[in-house]
C-alpha cells in the first residue's frame, strides 16, 4: 500500500511517499496513520533515540523526521508491534512538472 502526505505553503511543497510492503491489510489510510502514531509514540516514550528525535523535532515529529529516522532499529521494532513491519519513505521537495499529467501520449494521425 502507498500513502501520500503533502505540505504546501508559499515557500515550498514537500510530498512524503510512504510505501508499505508488509502483508497487513490496513482498513483505511486512517488505520495506517493510527498504527504509525502508536508505534512512533511508543518509540519516543521508551527509547533514547526516540526521545532524542522528539527533542530535535521541537515536539513536532512529522513525516520529514520519520524519513530521517526510518533506519532506526528501535523505531522499526515499535512500528512492527503495531502491524507496520516494513516501509519505505521518500521525500520530494518543490517538484516542478515537465508535463501535464493528462498529456495525450499517442498521435495516431501520423
């Protein structure tokens, strides 16, 4: 399953793309987000690396912070306890389009 989180303001647009390859069938994006929040909260409450990441984020741990900490073994263990056993996250900033999404990709008149 893939989930998208986006932040857009006057200075920048940042998109986080989370891809989960585990076999858990999340009932909805909200189900996934609830599990993610529980796992991250457990990690912050119970580990030094989690507490450090929380402090570094200024109490605003978001998808950018998740990307920065996605290799932390303690975080991965906490997420696994909530059904998220495997995920990848990538951040894309200020992407400008080269083409319109709806560009017709064939010209059968030639």
